[in-house]
C-alpha cells in the first residue's frame, strides 16, 4: 500500500476547510491501510501550505509551482495532477466535492481509466479495498459502494467529516516537474463574492430564504440573521429564478448539495429538489406559516408563524446572546 493522496485547495495562502476535512479522513484511511498520507497543491506559493498539510497529518506535499496554475483551469490542472499521480503512485486519490473537485476528479479518473465515487459521506479501508457510503434520493437511501481499480478516486462532501488537527511537523515539500503547454482555453474574468461573505459549500451554518420572503428586498432578513450567526446565505431555486439572489447561493438538486451543522429554512415549502440539497444537514430548523409545509417532515425544529415577525426578534436575540460571551 503506497498511500493516500489528497488534492488540496487553498485561499489566501491557507488550506480551505474542506481540504482540512479530507486530510483528516485521509489520515484515517492511511492508518487503516498501513500506507502514508500525502497532499498536493498547485500554483505560486504552493509550498507555503506545508505547515497546514503537516498539521493535517501529511508527511509529503507534492507541489507544482507554476503561475499558470494560480487560477483553476480544468485543462491545466488535470495535466498537472496527472504528473503528480505518476510520481506519487497513490492507491487512494481524494478530492473535496467542491466546484473544482467535482470537475477535476472525473477528468482525472478518466485519464487513469478508473471510476470515481462522487459526493461521499464516509470512507473506510477494508479487506484491501476502499468502501464507503453516499446518500441518494434526498437522503432517503444510503448507497454502499466498493471502489474498483487503482487508484480509488472519491470526492468527499464538505462538512461530512470533522477537520481534526494531527499536530504534525510541516510536510516534506516534493517539487514536481511539469510542462504547461499551450492551453485551448483562457481565463477572462473571475467574479468573487462580497468580502467576508461565506460560501454555502463550506459554511457550518446556512440560513436560506424562499418564496415566502415575497420580494428581493426582504432578503435583508436572511442576510441579517446569517451575519448574526456567522453563517452563509442560502436560497431556494424559486428565489434564484426570480432574480432575487445569485445562483451561487442556491441549495438543491440544480444548485449546491450542503451538509452544514445547522440549516435554517425560512419561507421555503420544501420541494423535493430543495430537500435533495440539504436533508443531510446535521440540524434543520424550518420557519413557515403553513403547518403542512413538506419542509417540516425533515426538520428537527418546526416553527409555524410569520417570518417577518419571527426573524427580526430571532436576529436580535442571537446578537444579545453573542454579546454576553
């Protein structure tokens, strides 16, 4: 068993939370299989992550230090990762089920002629094989799978496993030679969310709004509560289609699948497409004036009432509680 290789993503020189989570999972798999845990990062300053990956338990950090990899591009990152895999020869290759990970993992698997287990919530090494689970049909069914081929490739749903610090020394940096070549595409523009705004993919707390808000201006109720809780702003498809909020906030079958510790659904009826994106959240609170709303079937706490009366009071109480600590 040669080991586990985790494809890391960073932001402003620090590991993103989902990468820290899969390093923790990778460390567990390496211990179960008797192999080693390694990581890979790309772009200028890739080696600067050695301290973070070492804390996650990775003994080696493979780096492709090339400025053409500073921004994610499918073509160049697939080529660079293929060079790393050829050198590292891992038995298990792990990605976060982030936007980049969901794009890169299947492309890499195709080049390696292996399958990919997508959006998994648990993994274990048993009898010489990678096995795991992933939810299907809005969490109504849990699928058990066994990876075939080498390396076994999987993408792990953010917030599915805890990020645990192993307290290790900085990873040994291993430079990887790679020729960029001439890409067929180029990056024109990158649009980033507002400063300080959390993405729903990584947030521990998400407050989502639905058609019950009645108007785009009323999204301020959702943003105020999310800000007070230190969470991210989510949305139903109906509000995105209405132009009230950008698609990057959409939770559901045609948006993001999320698993935060706390999901607060406000004015969302609970269509099956929305439930498919959030029903695996650890704790679900639903606020809706309709006592028969389908969202209440999956919620841990159901609040029946007028959101315009409830949210301002709830937001103020959260602020008061945080001020006391």
